[in-house]
C-alpha cells in the first residue's frame, strides 16, 4: 500500500485548512494555526517524497477535475526527491514563519496565500500531463508573487521587485507554454506517457526547439544568467520565510523541469544540448558569485548565491546530458546524482541562511552589512546557525556543500575519458568555474559572517539587536540538523539518489552510482571515496587535543583579556572597522571588467578659492551589468514602440474599419498563396 | 606478509610522518630564514630560532583581545588541526596506510582552504582595520588561487584515473615517464606558484614584514600573542612543510614506500626530510632575488599559473587521448 496518495491528499486538505484559518481566524491566533497547517503540508510532502525515494510509485488520473484535459498525477523517485526537498524546506519555513510576523505579516492575505504556495511547491513535481503541470506551475508563480509583494506598503523597492518578478516569470511561462504545446502537438498527446512514447517520432528541429525553449524557461526559474534579473530583486524583498521557500525550494523546480524534460520526456539529445547547459551553468555560477562577493545587502548576497548554486546544478545536469549523448551511462548517472545531491544540500543550507538573515532583519530592521556587525554577543544562536549555513555554502569540509561539489568534480574529472575536443576544452573550464565559484563563495560568506555578525556594531540598529523568538530559532534548527546530517552521513542518501537518477531514464538499468556504507561515500564505477564523518572527527579530535598539550606547557594557564592594539592612538572605534564594501574592494578591482562599477566623486570647493575643498562626496554603486546592458535597452525599445503605436490609434472609426479590412485581405491573400 | 603487519607498518608510517612534520616544520622555517640571512650577508640566528620562539611563546600567559569571540579563539586550533589532518592524509612516506583510501586531493585542498577561512574570520572578529585588511586581501588571493589548484589536481589525476593521492603517487613511482610529460611539468610549475601564494611567501606576501601597505597574513594575526601566536606560527610552518612535502611527493615520488617494509619506510622518512629541506632551500634562495609584487598584480601571476594548469590538462588530452 503506497503512502504517497494519502500523504498528497493530506497535503491538499491541510493546505485548504491553512488557507481557511488564514482567512477566518483573528490576527492573534492566525500565525500559529497557519504555520501548523503549512508545516503539516510540508510534512505530508516529506512523507510522500521519502516513500517515493524508497521505491514506491504512485499515479492517479482525475478526468473530471479539469475540463477538457483532466488532471494526471504521477510520482516516481525523481519527483519524490524534489517533493521531499520542497516538503522539508516547507516544514522549516512554516515553523520559522510562526515567529516571523512583524510589520503586518500576520495579515489576512499573506497568511491565506502561504499554505497555498507551500502546497503548489510539493505538488508541481507530481504533475504528469502538460496541462496539469502548467496549471500548478502558474499557481506557484502567482501565489509566490502575492507573497513577494506582501510588504509593498512599507518599502517602495518591493513594488518594483514584484513587477520584475511578475513580468519575467510570465515570460518564462510563455516560453514553457510554447515548448510544451509544440511537444505535445507533435507527440500526439499531452500526458507525460504520451510525450515519452512520441518523443522518438519528433524531427530533430522540433526536439531542439523544445529543448532550447524549456532550457530558457526552466533556467529563468532557476536564476540562470541572463534570465536571472528577477531573482536578486524578488528573493530579498520577499518576507524572509517566503525567501526561504523561494530560494531553497522553488528554484529547484527549474532544475526538476529541465531534468524531467531533457532526460525523461525527450530521452537525451545531441551533444550540444549538454555543452550549452554546461556553459550556461558555468557562466551563471561565476557571475552569480562575483555579484554576491561585492554585494552589501545580506539577502541580496544570498539571492546571488542561489543563482550560483543553481548554476552548479546546471553544470551537473549539462554534463549528464553530454555524457548521455556519448553513451557513457555511468558518467551521466554520476553527474546527475551530483546535481541532485547539490539540490538537496543547497536547499538545506540556503533555507538556514535565509532564516538567519531574516532573524537579523527582524532584530535590526536592516539588511545592509555596512551598518551591521557585533551581532554575535547579542544574537548568539542566530550567529552560530548562520555560521553553520555559511560553512555549507563555502563548500568546505566538514560542511554539506562540500560533499556535492566533491561529487560534481569527480564526475567532471572522470568525464575527460569521454572523447571529443569540445569535451577536452569545456570540462576543464567547467571545473575552473566550479573552483572559482567555490573560492569566491568563501570570500562572500567570510564577508557576510565576519562583517555582519562579528566585531563591533557599526550602527545603532545593530546595537539594539536581540535574539529572535523561539519559533524562528526552531525553524532554523531544523535546517541546521538537516545540514549536519547531510554533511556527516551523506552515504545514507546514496540509494535514494540512485533511484532518482534511474527514474530519469539515465544510467544503466540496475547499476549503482554510489555505494554508501552510511559513513562514507564511494563511487561505484570509479575510484573515489569521501569519508566526511571521519574528516570531521579527525579535525575535532586534533582541535581538542591541541589545547590540552598547550595548557600543559604554559606556566600561567589562566586566560586574561587585554585591549586591542590601537597603534598608540586611542581605542579603535567602529568607524575604523572594515566594512563589507571595503572587504570586497580588492575583489571588485580584480573583476572590474565584469562588474563595471559606477563611481562618482563630487568635490565642492569653498566659495573663496577653488583650491580649498569644503566637501567631498564619493559614491560607488555596483549595478547588475547584465540588467543594465541587456534589459534596459529592451525596455526602452518597448517603451518607444508603445509611444509609436499610439499614433495608430487616432480615435477615428473609419481608420479602425480600414485596419480590419486590410488585415482580412492580407490574411486571405496569405492563405491563397500558401495553399 | 599478513594483513595485520601491513596495517601496523601503515599506522607507524602515518604517525611517523606526522611526527616528522611537526618536529621538522619549525626547523624548515629556521633553515629558510638562515639561508636568506646568509645570502643577504647577515649572520642569522641559526635554524633553531623558530623552535626556540615557539617554546618561549607556549610558556606565556594566554591573552585574548577584548571584544573577540569564539572565532578568534578557535582559529589557531582550526589552522593547526587542518594542517595536521592534511599531514596525516598526504602519502609523504608511504602509500599503503590506513588513511590512504581517504587521501583525496580535493579534500586536501579544501582542508587547507578551511584553515585560511578560519584565520580570515578571526581577523574580522577583532574589528580592527588591520584584521579586516588582512582578511580581505587573504580571501581575495585564496579565491583566485582555487581554480589553479583544482586545475592542477585535475591534470595530475588524469594519468592515475583518480584524485586519490596514494594512487597518483604510486602510479608515478611505477611509471616515472609520467612526470616528464608536458602535463607533469606544467602542473608542477602551476602548483609551485600556487604553493607560494597559499603559504604567503614572496612575491605574493612577505612573511617578515610588518608594513601595513604590504602585509596580508601578518595583518590578520596581529592581535595574537602567547600560546595562540605559537599555534598560529606553528600552523603556518606546518602548512608550508606539508605543501612542500606534497610537491615533493607528486613530482619527485622516488623513495616513498609503496611496498611494506621497515627499511623502505625509514628510507622514505629520511628522503622526505631531505627533499623538503632542499625544496625549502631553493625557495629561500629564490626569494632573495624577488621583490614583493603589488597586491593588484597578484591576480596576473595567478592567471598565468592558471593558464599553465589549463594547458597541462588540455595537453594531456591531446598527447594521450587523441
């Protein structure tokens, strides 16, 4: 008896109950009730996903629910992995959200939409027909949009972010609609089963078009450059529990869509699909993390890091497509397993980091790293949790991000065995991109942790900070436990990953990718072994033994405090500390050509003499260059086209009738010529 | 030969190589300083000076800078712990040890980066301008070093078909022709440049300066004193020793015990000390003729070394695979 069906039904019922609670209950009781229901939705999703990962299958067809097409649902191990990830993040975000209710976030609209959004997150991967998928996909986009603009009355940038998100997510929907409509029209059916069966009959041109459009659409959801522009706007401006859901759960569904379409439905393609995806992922990873390294807004930094991590996932997916095209099934399976593991790891640490950033925002009211600092003594638990998440994001052992990046590197390093000049050039560049993004991620998160939480407060907002409510800490604690588990015993996931990869139709049938003895992770087809638990234990043992040795040598073992060295010039003040901007200055200079920062020096001389300076104003901004160079010209062009089109509509009825007549004649002529 | 004895010799090899690294690291630093002093026409304090410094510092009272937290306190421990774990993992003396299965080159690189990160966090934790400056510069260099490092790892792992250090080293011992290929040479040069940057030697950083315009590593650790400072110094010396040992193991692997036997192990340990001392002496002699380059010229150096590593990888493909 499958547990998936009842669990999904429970998720739906709980989501409805949560929305009803959000609408009906008084404000005081609302957050707790809605949070409990949303957490229930997540837990049900987790149950369904884990059952699917254990090998259960489930499918249902509800022909009467939706007119014309009906609703088709199916869950295999691949969708199970994403359902489980979304469910887990939802549980943590829901518990967190019970405490995160300041500034009108306990309002009726927000609380009623939240369970709905959570429900769409866990149900999008269950869709098994084009119409069902598109419906749920759009429902997810709309509900998240409503949540993004929740605080639009308080801050003006929220409105702008909402507009960007609304436009870009719908452009993505249009691309997806074209891709899937074309696919189902040519394949002769709109259920995924029909698509799978018909994929072989498609002409190469149609397959290529479907794949490229799907890559653009799902890539934009995953924050791939250059379609990432909405992500660093919408994710920071959303309420932090919604940021957790969006950045740790929703973006993953972009990766899910790509894997489902590329591997399962289209069953792989020519090599250039893989090369294109790897190149896209590499550019996204490096561009995202360079922007994160120079960002001074804590949540914007995290949002760019999301873009980076999804870029790494895309590298894995692309490498798998490439190896699949060359019939290196074991390599393809390994690369895809690495990508999936990175999805899981990224979800765990990014939910934790956004939660901690939300705590900082909750306590200080600001996200600007330049005026934060000194939070460690005031918010010890939040600082420790952020440090744990940052360790994962830096991809250093014993963090969880390291495990999946190690696996990804192994897949690429062993992948050089696959022949081809393009492989020989592209794979090393992809490895370099992963390495550079790992190095810059270390710089970015050292900055976030060291400047944002350590040292002394740089502003009065940070001085007044107090620790967050228990519910928020509990939500983050769940993520932290997940991070620790994933970091220390990644081997426990190896069977689940194997099933998820097999469900996507990659790899040899029944072949294992990873051998997990629980304590260490081994590659099955290649030499490679990682024992993260032993590394962590060895580090801890040495770090514990060293002080004992040191203490035995010391003559005066009592530790005392001494003031900081002040160069003999009086106690150092907070203004002398390095800020996030100054920390990132060398990196910004190194990547000058990529970032193109804008500097503005404004010197005001005194009235009497031009040589005496009264005031110097120095301003520097690092705008998103792609946004500037790519989007603004397009927007201006559209605005100009709109202005020009006004002349067409002069108000004269005769003219409008003329338009209609001309259009009809042209259409008939065209038909006559083509027929 | 029974399995127990293999394990015994392997265990002894790991313990011996870690002990040799700990005992030898201060002497290596002393030797390098002494060589520099002699070449610069100074008498020098003798190679034992760093060891005496460590003993002196360890006996002092531990002092914490006011307002600092666990990050400041833990950084020396993390630095030493990562260096020691790396010293145990890398097959410096023998390739068949109980930990050789875990001796993954990527793990080694990442552990060393963990030490760097913890020190940078400690620098920021003090909240002084010096600490922030050192941390900022160190992380910039560390971030740019990473691609070259992993590219060299990639180049080295191609002939062995694995990133496991024991496999790479024993493969090179049995097939020395691997090292003379363009791949091996290019990777060696790239890795050398990276080692210089990672350990804060000239021309990237000057370990003996305290001039604020030029320093990186010293700026981060300015607030440390007593036993903490001793650990920081020891950690830096350990990293240098381990990285030179790694270079020696990868590019001159002869003498490393690939079979089990006490005589082979003893010879391997003696050769290890000799190889690292020679490498250190060469590095010190080269440093005398180098000036520190500007911070913003460092990326050019690293980009050059990255190019070499990339060439190493592609060369290996075109020479062997095509």
